[in-house]
């Protein structure tokens, strides 16, 4: 939905009704957006709540004035109701990735209510204009409308917008519940207080430049997944289920970029906002119940088959091992096991995005051979990456099975968790494509892109074994050889922070007994890959993953292995940081020397006791306490003691 205030001559075309503005007359905050539209002499201000928004337009010139609205799809409808002072828009949602272009089974709805009576102008459909008409029905072109006002110079128009994925009535209900008055300043103040409370749980002492990056990253980490349910809990059933569902006792979330966010975003929620993370797990389980399979990458309330792995497992198990038990564990286990062992009953359901890609081959060989091109996925091929990521998920599933007393399944999935050894060639020590008869692909260069690797290099994916890093160290020839391979990766420029397969790599030196190199590389990434500028990220934010990496790493530790309740220590960026955790707990991180740019840990204590390993357990962190580092400009090769 687009809403544009216009003054003077009516301009309806998208480019015609646009306006220039000066950046000095634009203000952007998490709670209020404000800009002066210089072509029209209009000050536009916007704020919003979870499901509703409020806009205030100050028309400096007065006289003939307009508001032009359009739905942002290509086949929606619009209706003007001058009795209610409302304009209603709806637009059917179409899917992306698998099933791209198909109807997703629900609409986006918006009700726009004005504080002034208006004169209905008309509606349009595509390029056709219908002056005086009050409605435009759905059809294969974009719909819009315009309304008019006669205003005094300086007069303000306030518009409120309620949104819903369920119905226009629910959009109206959301609006009435969340913005009952016309006071934009009150809403902005309320939203500011909400963000102050959320971001204020982190109290950071440091230079303004890095603090700005930190709090911007923290803000970005909270933006997705999105709240999808209405204030009364209603939402459209997942995967075109065909009925309205209700989230009873929780908030239903959707649009998970799981392949990205399982790494750092969800572990961050699990630590600092366990109720939100529990609701996100319950939402995934609701999707699995309604659609028959856990989603691998749910977007637009549908299956997608986008990306590789099956990391709903990682999110669910990570929550469970960190004490978030506010969901049905047996239901979760049944759904995770189904994903790991079964395909949909029909090919149509499989092509629609349900189930793991390449599962038949994976179950037969313990890896996905190059002959299986995975032609039915949004990303074809990528066989080695899929194998490594399924092995990780299976290992976590085995641990979950053991915690629930499913002993035989625990053994089965623990064994499958070792499947990484089938695609990492011990003769050369790199992940490598493999044929069904066991032959390794040749020629081979670990620093050259390959079709069997997802968005990365064989050199990077060699290190994707978060479930068994110690076992990987031995598989690759021991700590020294493991460290040498990491050295090669960083020296060659193969580290690519703009994409997720690299995000854990700097922390792996901790497992090779060379923690000082983790400290060095983490600081290099913090300094070189992030900046306080519009182009401040090395890649796109991937729904908060890039930002969450910064939050964790600036604090001094990182969840290298989601699903295992521990964090690997890097090197803190700030002299002093305080985190308010759940249940009144507080984590205090002190880093003597950080203010001078020192990065190498000389010693560390946890609640006064010497810390002799480069990791902390979730149990320690979540209970709160004091973590104190002494940093130096020179590396300490003996911390922690070998």
C-alpha cells in the first residue's frame, strides 16, 4: 500500500505524483519518519505500531489538496466509504521461490481512516481512471483511489491505517485496538518508549561511532520474523490451508529467513527475549501441523524450498537446550523426525516445497551424490552443502530424541550426524563433490566456486560441522593442520563476511588452541566489514543475521553451534557492557583495555574465578554474572592454557 499527499493540481501517475525532498529536511528514527515534500509544500510524518500506522500531513499551501492511495500488488481492489471516512484496499498475495506466482491463499488488507470528511475523487484500475466511482474490483491490474480536501494554509490531515492478513474487518479491529485516537505524537512517544525499553536492555560504554553501529545492529536484529497474527490471534492457515487459525496464548510469526537467522538471530532471542523465541518456535510448529511438514524457509505464509538444510530443527533444539520449554516437545519431535525420514505423499506436494530436497539420495548413500542434481529445488545441485547441513540437523535431532527418551532414534540420528565425513575427503582435507560410486570429483580446487556448494567455496564449507567441531579437527589431521587450513582461508581472501557460510569461521581457532587468532580475526571483521554509513554492511542484512553477528561479536562471544548450549569467546569491543536478561538476571562484561583498541585476551575471569577455556555455557550466561577480560595489544599465545 502506498499513500501520497498531493496539493494543487491533481497528479495520479506514480512518477507524476512523486516529490523531490532535501535530505536535510528528512528525519528517520525507529519511532517516527518525517520529511518535507518540497514539490507540494507538505510535511509528512509517519509512526506506527505492530499492526497499525498513523500519518500526519501538514499542507502549507492549503486550497485544493489530495491524498492518493494504491495497493502495491497488481490485482487488488479498492473501495471508498465517505460515510466512515475510510478507504479500504485489499490485494491477493502471490508466492515466491517454489510455486512462484501462485496464489498464497490469503490477502493483504488495509483500512485507511481520515480525521477530516473528504470528497471522493475516484478510483483507477491499471491505466483507466474512473472519476466519481467509489470502488474498483479485483482484476489483473493495479488498483488505486484518490480523495480531496479544501484546506486552510497550514491545516493538517491525519490518517490512520489498520492492516491484517485475515480480513478488512480484522484490519479495522487492529486499528481500533492499537491506535484508538488521532494523536501521532502520543503514538511516536509510545513506540519510542518501546524501543528504548528493548534497546535499553543493553547498556554499552564506548565511543559514539561503534555504539551507533551496535545499537543499529541490535535494532535490525529485532525486525524479522514478522508478527503475522491479528490482535485477537487470528491468521490465515499456513500453506493455503484454507481456513482462519487462531494463535491461542502466543503470537504467530512468519517470514523466517531460516538459513540465515538460525545462526545468530534466534540464539540472541533465546538469550534476551525467551518468550518471543518460544512464540517463534510455536509458530513453526503450527506451520508444520497445518501444512504437514516443518517449513525449511517459510515466506509469504507458504513453503518455498528456498536454501538448503532443515534448520527449523536447529531453531527448535536450540530453544529446548536453553531451557525454553513452552511448547509441545513431542509434537516438535514428530514433525522434525518426519522431515528427516519422509517425503510428502504426492509429487505435487513435494514440488510445492514440502520436505527435504534430495532426501532419497541422502538416506541411500549417507550423502547426496553429484548425479542427483536436485532439479526440483529453487537452488539446484549444492549436494555437498546439503549433506553437511542435513548432518548437522540430524545430530541435533538425535540429541533431542535422547532428551525425550527415544533411545533408538537417538542412535540413528547421532550416526547420521557423522555423515559430514562422507563429503570431506580425508586424503586432501577438504569438502568435495562425490559421485554415487564413491569417486571424488576432479579436478578440484577448494578456492574455486563449485555447483555442489551453496553460496560459498569448498574451502569455506569444509568447516561447516558445528555439531562436531572437535571431531572435524581430528578428521582434518589435528589442531595444527586445522589451524593451517584456517590460515589459508583468511590469507587467501576466501573469508566472505557478506554471506553466512563464513560467519562462524573466525571463532574456529578457539578449537585449534590458537584463540589469539580468533581475537585478531573477529576484530578485523568488526572494524572492516561494518561502518556507520548507508553502506555499512559487507552484504545485505539477511533479515538481521549480519546485524546479530555484530551484536554477539562486539560483546565478546558467539553461538558457533546453535543447538549446543555454549558460546565461543572472541574479543569484546567495548570497555563495559551490561545486559538485562530474563527474570531479572544481569550479565556484566568488562574489558580492560578495549577503549584503547586492545584486542588480545591476556586473562579472563567468570564471577571472579579464572576462565581457563575459550567458551562459556548458556547456563552460565543466562544466570547472569560478571565476565572480566584483561586485553593487550600483543597476543597471549598461552590463553587459555593448552
